[in-house]
């Protein structure tokens, strides 16, 4: 069974750094794209970016380019989303989701989500 | 970026009746080389992650009830829920995966009347 298990909720202060994770199992991690989606409180879904763990090819939405870093560690089949300096506006639920061997495909399945709260 | 819009923002439908959600893309998501529409539909229930319902605009994901159907081509698409059930109360999103960033529509909330 394909599973994506995300790290737990985080509460951070503005200016702090953060790295959240998405542990994949049940499939060949290096052969499928995996992406991140933001959902701000009470709002819709925003496509942030995607990585191919096989060669670390990464694509970002222009809205998130330079704001976050997406990475992956093949040895532990885990994808990451990180911030170097959080802002209150980064408060949101973040989902990871698998794509396909092909870049241009849908998200399925999804992780359970990681809630990030940034507040002074 | 391809901009996705949805209508209506929300709708309330009686149990057993039909719900129709529209999705429009700012440019065609029909890839002429394979004649496929690069569009998916997701369902998100409160407190849960989104769930894939339909891909290629009209192919139902395994396990999705057949009361859910997708149609359309090019820039205009529709998700239809026939005979609405109580468990269908959710927000529904369309997404294009034709060209990165693979943008989502703003969502349509479906409730019971």
C-alpha cells in the first residue's frame, strides 16, 4: 500500500527556520514525482512545487520560488519542505502528495497534512 | 500560469438530487498529441486531505462511486454528482496538470439543502 506519512504539527516564531517531512512507503521512491500543496486557514489548495527524488529535479511555482526549499533523501525515502525564515503568513496546513513517473499527472495519494503555526 | 476558475462558489442540493460543478481554465488543457485533457477533480471533506476522484477529465479513480462523473474538454469542464448522498458534503477542486505550476481551482462547497 502506498503511504505518505507527514511529520507532526509545528508552532514557530517569525524568523525561525523549519523543515517538515513526508515519509513515503509502498512504492519505488526514486521513480515517482512528489509534491507539496499549501492550504491556508479556510482557503483553497495552492500548488507549491514538486521533486523527482531519482535525480532531485525540482520545479517550483513562481509564487513559492525563493520562499521555500523542496528536497528529498533517497536513503530514507523522505521528502522535505523547508523555510529559512518563517513569517506569520506561512501559517497553513501543508500536504505532500505523490504524482506519477510522469511529471504531468495528478496527485494521489496525499499525506495527512502538517499544520504549521507561526506566531509571536 | 494557467488560471482555474470554478462556479458556483457553493451550492446546496437535496439528498438524492444532482449537483453540478463547473471548472474553467484560462487556456486549453487538451494535449493534442494524445487527445487527453490534463484535468483532475478532488474531494476534500472537513479535517481531511483531498482525495482524487477523477483524472483525464472523465476517468473515475478506482473505488469512487459511479454517481461521480466528469465531462468537458479544452477549457470547460463539469463534475456531476448524481443522487447526492450525505457523505458527499465536501469542497470539490479541479486541477490542471497540463503545465506547471499545476494550479487548482478555488473550490466549490457542496452542502445538503
